C-alpha cells in the first residue's frame, strides 16, 4: 500500500497514547500519579480498577519516603509521606521509587488530606507495593561485571567469559548442554584482572553492534511486508522509549531491545514501520501492526513487565 502523506516534522513514539478503541499501551514509568481528589476541576477520563485492601490487625512496616514528615495508617499499613503545599486546585498523589508524595493547596486542612488518602488507599497501597517489588527486581538485575556473569541476549542467557585467546568479542554456542545450563557464551579478549568497567564497555559495545545488525535485517523484512520505505535507522539509549518514527522515514530503536526475544524485537520494529503508513495510534494503525505481527499483544506485555539488566 502507498505511504500516507504526513507533515515531515511529525514524530510518534512507541509510547504515545492509543485511541480508546485500540489496545492500551504503557511505558516503563518510574512513578505513578493518582487521579486528583477533592478537586473542583473535571475528573480524569480513566479509572483505576478496584483492589482489595489488605486486612491487618497491626500496622505493617511503613512505606517511608526519604522526605516524609507526615504519617498515616492505610488498611493496616503505616505510610510515611512527603507533603508539599502548592498553588493548585486539588490534592494530588505521586507514587514513585522513593514512596508517596502528596501535593495539596495551602487552604486544604490536614483532615481533608488524610480523608483523601484513605479514599485512595487501595490505589496508593497497590502502587507502593508495585514500586517496592520493582525495586527488588532492579536490584536483582544489577550486573556484577566479572568473569562468569550472565545477561540476556535475544531472550536467552549468555555467560560472559574472559579469554585472552579471543580477539575482540565472540559469541559461541555449545552443541549440547545440561538442562538449565545456558548454551551461549560471550568470549571477551580480556584478562581475568580486567576492571568491571572494561568488561561492561566491551559487552555493551558488542551488544550495540548486534543490535544494529539485527535491527537492519528485521527492518528490511518488515518494511517490505508492510509496503513502506525506511530512509534511516539509528540506535537510541532512551530511558523510557523503545522506539520512535518520523514522517520522513527515519526510525530510532533502543539498542537494549536485543535483551528481548525476537518476537518482541519484531513487534517494536513493525510498530515503528507501521507509523510510516499511519502516523497515529488509531484503530487503522493497530490493524497495520497486526497484519505484520498477529499476536503483538503478548510481545507488548513483555516490554511492560520485564526488567532489563542494570548496567552500572
């Protein structure tokens, strides 16, 4: 199909808002904001699903914001929160990695603020638990840069091997392995005395080279399948975007996608190339994506929930 003309400066990200009739899509955000309460302004158009409050006879260990100077018990959980007075018309909540932060107008009393907190207790506690669990997962995903460390590559586990007999970096595949033992090893031409930063830089450089090679192959395949023309491919290191597309035919893909299995890579590639036909997130756009990747919802779920290795 021919490409639909669009304004050259228009860009769409993988995480732009989808239409109400299209599947919802969310970025990997570091914080969550609650709908405002006690506000004379219109209510948000989205709602949070109800969550059963935890039953407890005594307050559990608190969720402690580092700048907290107020505390409240919500469904048996002590929550220490940061309160900020601001020139605004409503009470607002933000649950981030540090905990709960509340913004309220100067004229709103503490009793009203606490009533609003209790009203949104289920949402707040759910987000606090999600942030705590995500913090645990991020800590577990921190890479210990040494001989024998592991990391994901195209959905499989790769063991890093320091091997001075190797030139550069070479991926090797074992013909047979025991159940549960990774079959892939990445041999780096570094001594066992190499500093963690040296190992990290060598692995990252190799991953980025693989990303470009794989993305170019998959873009060529899906561009032909979708009947579009990609003029330029570039790699990005964006913290919250897996990809973006411009109406001039430029595609940007996050090199960290190489940690995911190929169906996830294909989904993001098809998603961005589909924008060269539909520069929006309309139902028509999602039909273009589905024509290339029929089961894209599963791959999209992996992007939401998987935690990438943390490169320090």
